[in-house]
C-alpha cells in the first residue's frame, strides 16, 4: 500500500475534530488542495466507523465552508474498526468508479456495508429511530408500492403526473432499486421504513426539491438526504465521492464541496420530507405543495449539468 492511502486510513479511523474539520473546510474553500484530505477522512469515519458523528461532521464542514453557524460538539462515539477487507473493497471501488454505470456504482457503494463492523447496524438503527426529521420511522409499517396507473390518472400539471412523466420519459424504476432485491425486509424497523421510503421517494424529492437528474445534483440530493434523515447510504456515497476527489488530486473539489455544503444546509433548513404525505397530494401542483409546507427549490451555485457540459466539451 502506498503511503498516501495509509495516511488516509489512519485519519479516517480517528475521531474527527470539529474545529479541525471546520478550519479544513475554510482552507479548502480558499484554495488549499491539501485540506480535502481531512474532510474526506471525516466523512469516511462518519459513514463507516461512527455514524453518531455524522450530524456534527456535516455541520462542522458546511459551517466552515459557508462561513455561517457555530462549531458543534463532536459526540464521543467509539469508532468501529475498519478492517483490511473493508479497505481493500473501498480502494478497489475508488479505482474503478470512473468506468461504472450509475446503478452499478449504487450497488457497489451499498455493498461496502457488508465489510463494516456488525455493530454498526444496531447503532444506525438507534440513530434513525431518534433522528428529529425521520418522523418516528420505527413506528411505521413499510409503505405500499406505487403504481404507474395511479400516477397516470393525476391531472396535468400535478406532482403525480410530473412524477409519471419523469419515470416514463427516462425509463426509470418507480423505486430506484427493488426493495426485495435489496433485502430491506431484513433490516430493523426504523432502517427498514427509512430505506424503503427513501428509495420510493427519491425521484419525488428530485422534483419537489428542484434537484435535476444530473451527476452534480445526485451529489446534492445525497447531501440533502443525509442532512434530513442521517441516511446511511447517502453518507457512504458522499464519502466515496469526496474520497475519489482527493485521490484524483482535488481538481473538482470547489464544485463538489460547494454543492455538498449548500445541499446539506438546504436539507437542514427544509421541513421533514419524510413527514409529508406525498401520496395525498399527487393531484396538486408542486408550487402548491411547496407553499403549504414552506420550502423552495434547491438553488446551487453551479449549473446542475455542469459535469455533463464539461464532458461534452472535452
């Protein structure tokens, strides 16, 4: 193993300092490429070793990057070990990511959970059950499946019809990934409900939150979901994205880190999307739903299709 990867593994295994992370975010925004390393390590720690630190990690990062808010207290959460098997799978994924399609990337990132310490499931369940915007997921039964027929029946200009067009026109799956194939029924109650509902509502939240179906806005909606519900997969995805960014020299870091900070703040400021009864409002225009619940569309600093534009111009 090269020394840079060994250094990263050591940093990621250690409990993050909120002050160091806050200052690293400020330095990274000022152009210090080396400051990406402690940011990536902290995100990796909170995703794969100590999920209890995630809220403080993201708040420290976004407050430092955006220059607003306080430095939070970092929980004293004992980190679970990250084994050599985990790191082998992690580095292999980072080395191969550029050649993978989006569905394969999603599956591979989710698969990293198989290499984490078994204690993390119980810890993640406890966090999910008490997250303030998760809307008491442990007390909820998994939601029924949606159908294209019910969406197609909604009036033109409604959220339900817009969702129908998004699914059909882009040949998307209604739930992104099949809940049975992902074996979500085996999860404890809070995680079972949250993960099922997030898969089911992911594309609805693209519409409601104003997130485009582009590479940059998939990063944005992941930061939103992490802030809203402490979503474990979103934290894993962001850790891999930022880890790969650092491995590749940080060329895209201003765009990626700005987007994560802005979307994380948006998620922290929005009302709980998990608590909104979306199916009861299929027939209404999105502007009406946003006004009722008091939120606007996400407005990032960069064009949503920036990465696609750059690839086309290359």
